[in-house]
C-alpha cells in the first residue's frame, strides 16, 4: 500500500523559508506528478505545484517566484521550499500524488503538516 | 485563473435524502479535467470522482458526477451517515484550482 509521509518545520517567522519533505513508500515513484497543496481557513484549498521523477515542474503562477520543488529519486522523496513567508502562508500543507493521464486527479494524500508563520 | 464557484455553501439534509452539489466554472472546461473530493474534519481530502463522472476505487455507486462546459454536479443518491462532510470540486488544467467547498450537514 502506497503511503506518503511528510515532515518539516511547523513554526516560522516572517521572511524565513518554509521547507517540507515527503517520502513515498510502497509503490512506484516514477509515472506520477508529486504535488503540494495547502489549505487555509481564508483561502480554502490551493494547488501549489507539482514535480515528476525527472524534475519537471509546474508551479502555481501566484507563488512561482518564491517556490522551489525538488526530487531525490534515490530516496523516493520530494521537497518544497517557499521563501519569504508571511502570515498569509499559514496553512496545512499536504503532499500528494497526481495522476496525470487523460483524466488527471490527486489520488493519494499525505496527512498534512500545519505550518504557522508568526513573529 | 479558472475560478470554480460551488453552491450552496451548506446543504442541510437528513440521512436517506438525495444531495445535489453544484460546481460552476468561470470558463468552459474539458470534461476530463473536473474532479470531486470529500473531506472530513481533521483528515486530508479523499478522491471521489474524476473525469466528471468516473468513480475512484472503492467509492460507492451512490456517488455520481455529471456535467459539461461550465456546469458540473455531484449527486449523492441516498445520504449515509458517513457522507456528511465537505465536498470540493477541482479543475485539473494547466494551473489547477479548487472550489470553495460545500458542506453537507445533518438536518
């Protein structure tokens, strides 16, 4: 059974860099788009971006200038970095698996990490 | 950016009743790109329907999706106690977006 386990710092100060990692176990790492999604009370669900095993990325245009996603295929892990965070970046961050074929969808989600930004 | 507007915000129904949830897009979508998720408190969303009408693995047949163009619907034919939750639609185009959600609550 495929599982996503995510971790990272949960409390940041404004201007710091948010850093999260997600490990994929029990299944293939290739053939999918590994995705980050966040959920805040004010903005609901927001798609952050995606990366495949080759490192090809697709970012949310509203976040792309602050975003970096990477993959480590030797460890079946993918990571998110979001720099210059503000209170508006406070949210639960989910890693997820995107199936990108004729009918794209997110079919597997991590448990989520609450990230709070406060001075 | 494609904006998805879900209605109503809250649907108050009794177990056994039929639920119809609407998702309207700001521009026409390919039917292959419309997805529905269910989320319960404290949990991650769960995939229900993709490609407008294809049920995900393990999803009971009381859940169905329909629509085209800018108007899409998720129907739950007979609400079970475990169906009371928040439902989100998503368009999975080049820059995916989500609707704001519809909460289905017990009347």
